[in-house]
C-alpha cells in the first residue's frame, strides 16, 4: 500500500475516534439533563403530596369535629 492509502486509514480512524467521543459527551449531557428533570419532578410531586395531605387532614378534622361516623357498610369508609 502507498503512504496516501495509510493516511486515509488514519483519517478514518481519527474520524471514528472523534465520533465516539462526541457520542459519549452527548450521552453524558443527556444523563445530566435527565437527572435534573427527575429532581425537579420529584420536588413538584412532594409539594403536591404535602398539599394533598394537608387538605386531607383538614377534611378529616372537619368530619370528626362534626360528629359524623361512617358505617361499616359504607365503601368510602375504607
């Protein structure tokens, strides 16, 4: 093989190396973005759950203070 053919292989392997590094960086960036999105979602979910729990506490307190008792046959009492 001539020298120019060998240089072509070198350029080809260099291109594959560059693409490999670019793909790895792309995957790392996507992973970091996913982690931050998941953390943001969990923060919103926790705030929503706390609000829902507080409303449920208020409802239970209101119901217990009004003296309403649930019967065992009521499916909503579980």
